[in-house]
C-alpha cells in the first residue's frame, strides 16, 4: 500500500484508519501479524467509498467482525481489514422481524431480543461473532444455524451495488452461505416470535452454561478449528489419535475439547498452524478422514 492510498483512506475515515496494525487484538486467537490498514467504517457511505478505493487501486479487503473465526499469519496481511461500526451495528424490530447491522455483535443481538421478548435466536448466545460473520459462515450451535432464522440479507457487492437477497438465494449449507464473492453483509433480517423475557432468559442461561461446560473459555481460541465430517465429530477423531493436550509453542490442542486450539500464552500463528497440520496428518493416517478447516487462515 503506497502513501497516496493511505492518504485517501485517511480522507475517507480520518482517525479511524490505522496502519501497520497488529491483528492479534482483533482476533479471538490473540495471535497473528500486522495488516497494512485497519479501517473502522462508521456508515454505509464510508463503506462504499472504501470498497470503491479498493476496486480502483486493486487492494484486497477482508471484513474482520469479532475475528472469532480468523487466523492471520505471522508475516501479516496486505490490503485492508474492515471493522463495521457506527450505524452498521444497529438493531431494531421492524415489520415483525429483527433487522440487525452486519457489524452488530451476536451478544448484543441476543440481549436486544431478550429485552424485547423476541425468541428464536437464543442459540446464538455465547458465539463470539457478528451478524455479518454469522450469516457468511452460517454459524450455529446445538443443532440450530443462522440460516434457519434469516429471512433476507442486504449486501454491498464488490462493485459497490446494494442488493437484497432472499434466504432462498443464499443456499445455506454447513458453515457456509452463497454470498457473492467480495460482498459485505450490511443488514440481516431475522424471523422471531414473541415470548416472555423470563423464558427467553432461562434458555439463554442454559445455552451459556452448556457452552461453559464443554468449551475451554478460559483461554483465547477460535472455537472449532475443523468442520465435523459426515456422521462424525472432528473432536472425537483428534482425541482418538491421542492429541488432546498436545502443545507446540504457546498453542495447545485443548484437553477439554480436542477440536479447539487454545493460546495458552504467547502463541504465534505458526504454532497454531503447526498443530492444525499435526492433527490433520495424524487423523488422515490413522482413520483415512481428511479434516477440513473451519477457521479462515489469511495472510502472507
């Protein structure tokens, strides 16, 4: 990224453009290298301007969200990392549905529904992501997925065009949605029904307790590292080949849940990647199953 491109980002975003920024604090792994530009986009106009600049200048860009499904390699990331802030974090009840901005944290979404007596999204409690990330990855837990409750999404395409996509066009699958390449989710509409806030609160607490009992929440991690193979569980396979508690550098395959790699202190991205490769190789050799990563690895 050259100085002219940096000046243009500063013109658009003022002090909300940060250069040569470490990505560790912006990912739940708390590891990884620097990005050339970290941009906190406050509204739709700024988002369109940044995407227009990226298109003109050939700059790559990545929406970070809460960084909960992301690992940036130690050598860093070229281009622009986007954080959706301001009006892109809004939420409201409208036309019998909940409309939530792509930058809204799932915790805030669940709290809003709880307060308003709107049920159907409780299963998202404890997932450390944003609405946009949940749509793109079809995030889910306890047998339920984001795609089950989304009715439509509004996006900005890589060409800067605004579009509304009905749920049927998104073709939700296991940890994926058919979003156009380079598009950014700016709003998602969720189907909800009314219920007593007390009953909603009980379900939220139950999900949070179940998550606490099964996940190593005391350490930084990105949750499940691998997708579950058909009719099996990645964690079971990794545990079966004896890798629970395996450490490389500051990273460890959790001794609580074998499909989670945790940062036990000072982990580098290369430590995490080495553990992932060890797990894939050992499981492939001993079971014939080739584990597919669920987390997104980016960078040089």
